């Protein structure tokens, strides 16, 4: 019998370090975007890549639960300076 990975629910143990890939237009300021969303919350942001008019960054921070992780994702997703979030 084959083990179907799609039928299994992902189990995440919290708190944990979570990583987001944030892609913005090259003219946007990643520090301002992150400050607006995370305020003074501890995090790290590292430049990842640039292709054409876009830059990508790796954002890492401690998330305390699934709701916390999702709320950060949603805040990044609706920010007008963020083009993609993974």
C-alpha cells in the first residue's frame, strides 16, 4: 500500500521559528514593510535574490501558534508593497 503524503495533516509544534519568503518590487523598502507589520517584534530579514524588478527576502521569527503564523502571513499578503509571500 502506498503512503499518500497529501492525505496526512501537517503537525507543527509551537512555539517554533517560522520562515517566510517575501518578494517585493525592487523600489520598495523591506525594513519599512516589516516594521509596519511586526512593529518591535524580534525577527531577522536577509536578502535572498533579485530578478528584474523584484527582490526576495527571507524573514524568520518565532511564532507562538498557528493563529500567530497565519496572521503574519495574511498581513504580509495584503500589504500593497508585497508582491508574493511564500
